[in-house]
C-alpha cells in the first residue's frame, strides 16, 4: 500500500482512545523520562499528529497494520487490549529517530491514534453506545430540563440475569448504595435478589421494596449500636464486622446474630479501590470471629471487597486464599464457618471494554475450587456498579466553552453537572465516563471538562484531557453514559444552589 493511500486510510479512521497519562519507564537509562515517539512511520505526517495539544501532551502509538510501521508488540503475558494499561513498544530507530538505541520500553499512553484494524478492542465504537433506545425516546419526548439521570430497568434486569447465569451458586446481594431508587429495588426484589445495606435507611428501603429481613445483610463494618438494635428489631440477622469493638456492639444489640468478618484486600487493579478503610488482616479476622463466638454470636463467614471497577478477573484469587486460611484456623478451634461474601467489584464498561460477568464467574469458580476443593462454602456476591452502572445515562448541557489565555492549548468545557451534582467518582479522574454529543463525527480536540459550581475542585478531567468535538457549542446537550451507579446518591445536597440530580427510572 502506498504511503498516500495509507495516510488516507489512517486519517479516515483515526480515533482518540482513552488511556492513562503518559508515563515513561524506559528500560534504557539513556531514555529516562524522555520517551517520545517522535517518528512513527507515516503517523508523523498526519495532520492529527500535529494537532495542538496532542504533540506536546500525548503519546501516540501506531499499529503495524499501517503499511510500513514497526509493530507494537505485546511482551510475554501482556496482551494488547484495552483493559491493559501498559503497552510495550519495541523501540527502534524508526520510532525514535536517529541516535536512539533499541530496547524495550514500557509506556503508559494517554491518547493513542490508531487505525481501527489495530486498535480493535481499544476503540470507543460508535455502535457501543450505552444510551438505549428507551432512554433516547424518553429524553426526546419528555425533554426534561436541567441535568438528569435516566435509568433503564431493562438493562438492570439483563445484568441480574447475567450475574445469576455466571455465578449460579452464589446468592446475589445487590449493593443498595449504588442506586437505591425504589423502582430499582422493587425490580430486583421481584427478581429474587437479596440486599447489601449500609444503613438502617437502606434496610428500610429494601423492606419497602418487598425484600424480607432474611434477605438483607447489614454490610457496613461501621455502625452505631442503636442502628444495630434497630436493624435487629426489623428482623435483620446478618452483620459485617472487622473489629472486636464492633463485635461487642452486635453481641449487645443483636444477640445471637450471624456475623462475618471482612478482611483487607490490596485493591490492586481496581479503578475505585476500597482498600485500607474496611477490613482487617486475616489473622485478626480469626481473633475477631473467635471473640464473636465467645460472645454468643454465630461466627458465620468471611467477606472481602476486591475494590470497585475491578478489571482483573483473577483479583478474587488471593482474597479467597486468605478466606480459606481463616476457615482453617477457626476449624482448628472447633468453629465452622459457612459463608464467603465475595463482595462487589464487577465493573461497568466506561471507555474501555471490560470482561463479561461470565468471565468473572469462571475465574472466581476456579479460585474457589483451588482454595476450597470439594468443600466450597455458601457464597455471596454484592454487585453494585456491575448491576446498575450501564443502565443509566445523564443528560447534561454545555454552559460555557472558553480558554484561559489566547494561546491556551486546551479549551475549558463547563457542563451543568460536575463533581457535586453526581459525578463524584471523577475524583482523581478515577472514573472516565463516555461522553456523547450530537457532533461526535466532527474533528475532536482534547479539552478540560469542569462542573458549574464556584468550587475550583469541581473539575472533572484536566490531568487527562478529554477529547470532545471542536464544533461543540454552548447550549449543546451531552449524554454522560455509564452513570447508573454512584451518581444520584452523591448529589444529595444542593451545593451552590444547584438542585440534587433528578432521576427518572423507566
Ligand atoms: C460492602 C460492599 N459491598 C458491595 C459494594 C458494591 O461494590 P461495587 O459497586 O464495586 O460492585 C460496596 C461498595 O462500596 C461495598 O462497600
């Protein structure tokens, strides 16, 4: 293929791919901190390559599919997929210009321009929008004013069935905190879900939705004693603990109840880690459960949470190994645990593809077999994000587009929703939501995206600029996808007078 034809092909198919910020860890010391793919075959000639902002701020990778480009190799077990943050690029004089030696380099890529044939799973495909037809129809006919979340119950139903199918032997305890809308709870209660609740208010919501107390777990390890008593009075008999002190409260306020002890996990691989604050080391879990037994409680099991938006399907393995050790230690003392609560962590697809529920199911089952052999205990899963995340879309509006100086590289796009309006999980730019506009076919430019409040922390994406159409205009509507989880509940206060996020469940 001639260079001209290749360029044309690439130009047509170039996409901005959402990856992580550029950090270079060169294998070759000479290159330390200077990893720049200045020369990458025909890419250096692409207009997009010269686009303002990109050249300075972003690493650009190109695939072997384009004519004469040097291939980008995966190394050893690392595969070239969207779920991996690391790419290994074989440096060569073709990549780095003259005078640079060869060697293996790892670089984390921010925006990559790739021909789709090579980009494959990396791409934010047009066909993969999470805005369902029902949501589109709702927005088109109801035309709600102001930012709002629209949740499609059909998607939640599908997710529930996918979990049930992928993990048929595990009881599903939906994590109410992810989205406690009454319609969502009612649907799940009707489908046979159990509920993981973090407070008495959530317990009451689950009961209101039709769940019996026997289907509720009070999964927060931090509870007031009077709340334990209220839950107990409502009939709840399953409680999480991670300390001796909490065991004492439960023994007083809910005598005879079942308790499970949460163990710490490292949260590695999770985009929203839950490590450190909850759980204790496995050896302490043994002591806590022995103590519970001594205080007349039923030491029932072990729990853990591998971290939210966990994209590694094998992340449950080491936590299950820990759980097994706790089982063994307690059995030596005549206490026979019955249950492992494997928590949530199942991801939603944001900008990158994530493994299916089935892939998690297989990997978790494998880990259970490895560690528990033929004596697999009762298991629980507590999906929150994975159950409702992809069911919701936030409709928002562009309030202002401006720059900070004439020669500013990036435009600032201010929306009528921000961190305090429900998008709290953009903290540290942890969760990057897909943002759709009517103009997505147009030329794109990396932008800063910020919310409408007078708080300078209310910036969604700045360290990693977000590609939006150059033609985007004040007043345009944008759809923020994958927002069914952890949005409405975070916007419970009208900060700066902006109303809490409205939600419509359809
Ligand atoms: C105890 C517990 N279970 C389940 C979940 C739900 O996790 P996810 O939304 O990652 O599925 C959480 C989230 O914070 C949690 O704290």
